[in-house]
């Protein structure tokens, strides 16, 4: 886990990779233990996608746009 925004409103994991695998064990465990509302993996992939109903992969540009627009927290 790299960032926690608000009162566990969002948990963020940041990856430098342009292709993120499906291994999200750390994020899943943190989410279960802390009742996080939303979880994101921010990376250099070109398109957003859902890893699970609780975890979304977002390209860093889209993450920044959503963050500044108030859509993340």
C-alpha cells in the first residue's frame, strides 16, 4: 500500500509498470482489514480496467483527472 486517502476512502498502490499483473494480495488484505471504500492500482497502463469488484487499475493520467475532479474521494 502506497497511499491512503481520507479516512480510508481510497487505498492506492502505485506501480511503474505499463502492465500490471493480477497479483493484488497486499491490496486485498489491506482492504479487508481496514474496510477501505475503494482501491486503485495506479500505473502506466493505457486503459482502465477492473481487477475485481473492489480494485480498479487506472492509468496515472486518468487517476490524476479523477482525483482533481473529486471522483476518488
